C-alpha cells in the first residue's frame, strides 16, 4: 500500500486531483460549530469549543474554525463538488459533523451532486454532560454515494458506532478512534484509494493502510502534518510514503 500526504489547503489540492482517481472520500472538516450564534462559532478557538474546561491535555489548535454558517455551507459544497469529480462511480463520501451542523452538511452533500444515503451516529460514552439536560454524546457521519452503491460487493457495515475518543497517547483535539475508521474505510474496495482532507493526526490514513487501501491526505497545519507523517511512515516503507506540497 502507499500513502501521499499533501501539505496545504484542502480545496486547492483537491482541484489538482485527476477525474475518477479515488474510491472513497472520508473527512472530518473543521465544521465551525460549538455554538448556535455567529459569535459563538467565529469568536472562539477549536480548543475552546471542543475541549472540556480544565482538561489536562494541552493539544494544539487547528485552523479553519471561524466561518459563519452561510460561508461554511458554501465552502463545504465547493469541497464536496471537487471530491465528486475526483471520485469513481459507486464511490462513497462521508462527512463528520455535530448536531448543529448535520443539516447544512446534508445540504452541501446534495448540492455537490452526491446522493444522500443516510446519517450514521457515532456514540461516545466518554462525552460532555449537559447540566439540566441531555448529554452531548454523539457525532454524526453524513454519507452519500456517486451514482449508486456497488451491489456486487459482499459488504455489510454497521449503521452506528460506539467508541470514546482516544485517551492514551492522544495527539489531536478531535482525534478519531482507529477502530471506527477501520470499519469506515472498508466502504472503499480493497486496493482502492481513500481520500481524507483535514488529515489531522492521520487516523484515517492509518486505518486505510491497515485495511489494505491506498491513502491520500491533505493537512494545512504544519504541526499536524508532522504528527500524521510520523504515524503514516510507521506503517510503510520509505518508498511507499510521499510528502507533497510547500516546504
């Protein structure tokens, strides 16, 4: 298997990818949430939005968390449009979001041409309580397909997932459990290519390589490029990893 990690802006990089060159699109974008109002969304850092007050870890922030609702939908639609162009027939796109952004995520997915096919809950047992109300215990994976699913595959995946965010050796604020990502990447045919903009710490790439898929990632933060590079190189020989983009 091979992996290419692009250092740069996701939309810029996606525009350079050849037509019909990827087989699955999985992304956890900076979804500009953390509040119902524009000031809540645009006036706080990622750490302030997504890390519990008094948390012991001191993980670095990531960029792109300060769009308002309308500009977020426009930007996400443009991103998903490029992903659609670069995807083969039967490819699946999966986009992480929280409850505030799930409706606009499904709008953007359909505006970009994908056939919206469902919303998958990710239930997190270790999650934020809410005083006087219900616990904020879920994220959502909105997914769609280019054309139709490939019904020739003998593949049956779960409709929901239960797992907490990693605690031991956690290296990213919104880091995803590799055990969940290993199931998600199976939507890509074996030997196919998974594209994951906003690579972050590289969990999707690690999962793709473990499951026998090629991986293309894009990350803007120099810090997290270094983190993802280290994790991906550990799974590959020197010749199978490429770091591309501005030095």
